[in-house]
């Protein structure tokens, strides 16, 4: 039986505390909370004010801290003085701290044994157990448990259980702390704390952007009388209790949150009143039932490799957690709402790295992500106009309205990474082809495609002496080559946009003449090659300086960009992440294997993989090339990037794009599934690692639910849909009637 269903922290260490906080982030979609300790650590203030300036986040070093609280409601954005609009870190309401004989439970200072903390992936429940030997010499068992209800997304439920072989007086403090900062800045212009009723604490904050956030916590313990203590921005409900001899003392804390942007506003106090008589176990069961349905659509089974199974399930857990259900006003930020390093904004990661997971597991979830781009078209049009162009230019760093939030100090990203607009259109097309909802391309999405094409028309130049159009002055996915000409990835993606617009542009207001122009340029934009047939990353890459990595990059455990100046980066042949290689993943049938191998051999020595986006893409290409060792190395890099016990570091938040890439490598790479952008028929040609005995997963194909079960030399596809399904397995075409399976074997 496959048992890799929880992530465990067996020993507490201050050195990895922040990493496990990121890894253990929980969320309902509506809100997300880092896996911080209920009682917090000593000497770890969360109200440190500092000036974070715009920088290369890949190489940026953040202020040292033992722990970092993070409470996020996607879409609650307000202005930072240096960084622009950002997602706000809201008040910390998990505080639940025991004191015995005047001693506070503290993971550093207290005498602790039998420690174990684990995140139950299938139910999104975080548990921690320990034995606390107090200074009085009394051993006390402590068990914390909490979840953010998937059934009631505004509600967080906590429980702590104390046991002791003798009767022990104990004091419990249950608080809300609004003295927090976001990227060093205090967003709260008003904080109001109040004791509501006999057992509730209410906190209301007003942000510098005029948003109101309300949090109410209720503490439940038999026989408790709660008193209000604290000052300034922190308040606690405090009670003196007794742990009975050999009987448990249980304290519950339930907190509800609401904001001014909620689709269905709920009074937090009313939420707590409504659930006051519902037992903890019932709330847990209804929450777990929602997660059970989520996993039914998305779980991937690996047999023969527990490490890969655990890392993949961890990735899937965070992908399931961070999507905001039924809300197309937000996307998914690069830290998966587990940190604010990227200010909670939305990047091209959405379309290229994240969208495929949702497309092939939960199409309704995928639709909110593409609808978000359609909804934010007006901001993209305004952004293009700001540059003096027609059409729509999507933001490099988007807020909830689609506004460009990339700071002016990082102009090279916002000005020149124009491929983000093409990525948006690619994502829209992928949704339409994967769901067979081709009418989507004729509705409001047609306006996005048309306006994107109009913008790209403004960015196409014709140079004297050239018989082809060019796109000049761009930054491709390789962010270390800042202003290049005819970047192959950008050109091909823009060509894709023009080609699509030539077919559906009339539904978006394009004239017949415009559509003809779109088609002409789509056919003419070049993918440059040298005399050997090598696909060129751009015109000038091979004329840049050769980097002496041995001298310039002494510490391979840190990004190359953190050890050299930006000036050197920009004049050297160094590649941050997959560029030409990514092009060959998105359009694999346009390149022969020999062309892909030549590109691999040429660009790999210059690729630093400084970005978490890189390893997964290289794993996919290595698998196509039959490079077993290389594909396994890159699979390990991308799948374990957020596992502290495997060398990963999610301290600043989850690398959610890497989580999406991990799923893609498992399904598209090892599973050998072609995407709907590559084949109209479900096509499967597995490439299992030698130590995997089985790979199995559900998949939505053109609206038809299927289950693919792969073992060495064998692939079985079961059709759980309402119509007959055509499939190509190991290059053999077959039909699978509804409710039946087909198994194909190969030597």
C-alpha cells in the first residue's frame, strides 16, 4: 500500500524553522497561513521595519529571522512605499500559548522530547506532538492540531490537548497580534481590538489602501473564564486551568476572517456563532471530505520510490491548496501564498507552469486562471498605451487588476519581457484545446488575442537589408540576456499569437485586412539558426563574453547571480533558466531530435539554473532525448526544492511553479502524455525510471475523465467518461468504450 501521505519534521531546529513554516503552509484557497508555531519563538519579533528596495529576487538576501508569520487573503493588496502594490501580511491569529509555573512553552528554551510535527497531505491537517518537562519537573504531553476549513473557507480551527500523570495548574493565552510587517512596511493605519462576549476576541485593521479586515477568535475550554490582557496591537484572552491527573485538558480556538473584497461577505462573529455547537470532529470531517474529492481528481501514485512519491504529493498538495476556487479576480503568486517575497503578484508562471496541472485535473479551476487574464484586459490595454502602443501588453508583475507593478528600478523586466503577453494567449488556447471549448476563443478571449496581436504589430520592425520582420529589444525567458534581438522563444510565441488571431480575430473586432496581416507576419517571423542548424537563442548570444564559472562561481550552493554583478551577468554567456529548451517543450513536434540534442549540448554548459523554473523543463527535454541520468538529476532538483530534509528551502514560500513543473515531469515526462497543444488524440508513450514499479494518475482529456496506469512495459487506460475515447498508446491507435479499459504492452 502506498503510504507516503504526510510530511514529517522529526526534530525541531531553529536553523530550519522558517523552511518548515513555508512547507507547512495551510490554506482554503480563500486564506493561507504559514506553518508558524502557536506559541512562537523567543527573540523573533515580527514588527521589524526596514526598507526593502526593488532588486533581483533570485539573488536577494532577506533580513535574518528565526521565524516569519504569514497570513494572506489573496487579493488583499495595498501600496508599499518602494515596491508598489503588494499582498498584505495580515494579523497573526494562531497564538495559543501555555504557561506552567510561570514558564512559557518555548521550542528553544524549554526541555522538549518526543517531538514530531507532520502535515497530513490528504486532509491538510497540521499536527504537532511533544513532551514538555517543565522547570517544576512535571512531564506534560502537548498535542497541537489545526486546519483551515475547505468546507468553510473563512474558518480556521485549532485544538491543543494537554496530558500529565499528575494534576498541573496551567495558564493559556490565546491571542491576535496585529503588530506585523509586510516586506518591512506597516500597512495598518488603524487597529481596533475588543473583547466580544465572554470568550471572543475581535481585531479589525484598516490598511493604508482603505481595506478593512476583520478577525474574530473564540476560545473554548471547559470551565474557563477568559480575561482580556495586552496592549497596543496585541491582545490575549487568558485563563487559568488545570490539567487533570491522567485525563486530557482540551482547548479549542476557532477564528474567522472577512475582508472588504469577499465575494460572499460573512460576519466573522456570525461564522463562529453558527459553528459554536458543531463538534471539532464534525468540522474536521466536512473539511476532510472536500480534500478527499480534490485528491480523487489529482493524486499521482508512484510505487517503488517513496522519496519521489512524497515530493510529488507535496507539490500536488500545494497546487490544490493555493488555487482560489470560483474567483477569477486573482491568480496564483510565485510563492503559492506561503510568503510575500514576490509581493503576491502574478507572473507568466501561471500559464506555462501552473495551468497544465489544473487543465488536466480540474478544468473549472483552470478556467478561473484564464478568465483572470480576460478580466484584466483593460489594464493590459492601458499598459500598452503607456508605451505609446495600440493593443494590449500584459504586466510582467500583475496585481489583481492587471496593473504593471514591476518597480521602475527593474525596468528591463517590465519593458522587455514581452513574451508574457504571448504566454497569456498560449494559456488561453491551451484551455480551449484541452477542454474542447473552442467557443471560448470566440468570446471575450478573442478580444485578448486580437489586442495582443495589435500590440505585437507595434513591436515588429523591418530592418534595412532584411527580408523578414524582426522583434527587437526583448528579454526572453533567460533573464540574464536583457535586451536581445529575435529571441527564438519570443518570436515563436508571438508567431503563435498572430496565427491564432488570424483565425479568431474577427470575433475580437479585427478586420479582414488585420487578420491577413496577422497571418503574413506569423509565417514570416524567423527562428534563427546558425550554419550548423543550431537554434539560436537570439542574434547576439554567442557574441557575448565567455564566463569563467570556475572563478566567478565558487559557491555552487548559491545562485550565480548572487556572486557576480548584474553588469557581468548582462555581458556574459550565462543563462538563468530554460529558453530555447523551453521553446522545444512547448512546440516539441517542430524540432527533430537531433536539433534538440544540439541545443542541449550547446546551451547546457551556460545554464546556471538560478531559477526554480529551470530544472523541470530540462527534465522534460532530457527524457525526450533518453538522457536517463540527466533527467533523474533534474527531476530530483525540481521535486525536492521545497523539502528541507532533502536540501530544499521554502523559507520565503513555496516554489509553486516548480510544483507545477514537478507534476508535468511526472505526467508529461515519465508518463509520456502529450498535451492537447501537441495532439488531438490522447497520446501516451511512458518512460518510467528503472526504480519505479508503477505510475498511475487520473486525467481529464477533452472533458472525459480517464485513469492511466503504467507499469514497466505496460500501459492501461480506463475510460470513466460518457463517450467512447480514442487513444494512442505506444504508437498504437485504439478506441476505449465508456466504462472500459484498454491495456497495451511493449517488449
